[in-house]
C-alpha cells in the first residue's frame, strides 16, 4: 500500500524505517520528484525507478519558487487524488506530498537561503524564466536532504530527459555540492504524433495541439540531418517556425548537453570534435573543465533545444543529436 506523508520529519523517518525493514544489505532508495498531474512520461520514470531500486519514493509538490509567472503557478494542474492512484499502480512505497507551509514556512518572504545555479541557470529556459532553475535547484536540494538515506543505503533520483536543461542543472548541482545521490534519466515519452508528453498539454485546444506538433517535427528533422551528415540549417528551421501559425518561438538552438553553451555545427559534420562554441572560449572551456569531464558520462555530442509559447502554455522539447559512428 502507498503511504502518503505530508511532513519532512515523517518522510525522513519513513525512509529510514523502509531501509531498516528491507532484507537488502545496501538497499537502493529511488526518488521520482514530480509536481503532480502525472502522465505516461511520469509512468516511464516510475517504472524505471521501480525496476532498478528497492524502495520507491515519489514526491508531489507544485513548487512556487520555480514559476516566474504567478498565473502559470495558479493554473498549473493539481489532481492529487488521481496522482495517488497512478503512484499506487506503479508500486510506489512512499509518497511525499507536503503543503506549501511545510516546504516554505515563511513563503513568500522565505526561504532566505536558496541554491543558485549561476550562468548555467541563466541560459535558454533560464533566460526566459528568470529564477526558474534556482527554484528547481532549491526544492530538489531540499528533497534530497530530507530523504538522504543513511549508509549503506544508496540513493538515486530520476528525471525525464524531456527537461534536458533541468537535468544539466541538477547534474551540475550534485557535482558542485557533493550531494550523495545518483541522477538517472528516462527518454522523453511522445504521443503517436511525436508531441512530448507534458502536464501542460492538458491546456492545449485542437488548434494549439496542431501548432505544438511543429516543435517535435523540427527536432526530428535535425536528428535526421545529423544522422545523414547534412547541414543542420538551424536558422532556416527557425524561419519556418516564425512563419508557422499558432506558436511563438522562443529559441531553437544546438547546445553542448552539459554546459548548455550554443554550438555552431560545421556544415555536414556534427560531432564532438566538429562543433565550435559561439564564443571563442566556449569550446576550449568545456573541453578543459575538469568538472564537465566528471559529469559528462556518455552525454551525446549535442542537444537540440526548443521552446515556444503555444496557446496558453509554454512548451519545451529537445533531442539528442548523435552523428553516425
Ligand atoms: O520536473 C519537475 O516536475 C520539477 O521541476 C521538479 C523536478 C519536480 C522540481 O519541482
């Protein structure tokens, strides 16, 4: 049975209890942090976390610190009862669903102490939504700290690859702050027409939905061009999107997956050694930066990022660009 916990103290105690109850020597605690309004994309995260871990925890909390637009925060879908059913179906052991005053007792004055994400948090999504990634980093650090299972238990947290910029920020935060947690991702889940699943899709009408399909279409185009080693022609795709009806493009860029710095593809040959940063220092700084090397893992050569306003919602999507071997 899924237990729903609303206070940090009880959640931490429940994690410790679950760790001491398991027969595993070194159990793996897996956390899937969410803001609720769960869909099949979350389902994929929960399945992956369930399969790899021994104790599965999920959080449902709409975090006001990461909304720079109060209207977006107010309208963000909230459907806890339905979410709890989904979490139970996926075999979640512990659900943390705190009220606002539990996470931020003195909101909106507080919290006074927050995590800042520097220039990484001010690119692309961070530029258009000032403070967004600081808000994400602050709440995620709080969740990690509340859970922090005692050794020899291990701890992993799962995030959707759809939020690629968020993943880059969180990986960097974990490395910079030495947080004892592994970051895992699952690929973006798409509907039959290619649209990346998002809780915000609920607010698209039929015309918005058709317009939204342009986002994944251009990403698939970029992936196919990379695969065939054709020129990416990002400016040409941007022009198409500016002309498309029903959407307002914010950005379409090809970036380094870890630094999020823009990469300028060399015509017809996109690969780790075949991209140049837009600033003269970009390529050398991300190659020589020890921290970047430490968190790079098997990151793809490049990532295409897109964001647009479609009807009442802001949609984001991304795609790895992997040249043929
Ligand atoms: O990806 C999300 O749903 C949120 O940004 C997260 C990670 C749950 C933090 O509020």
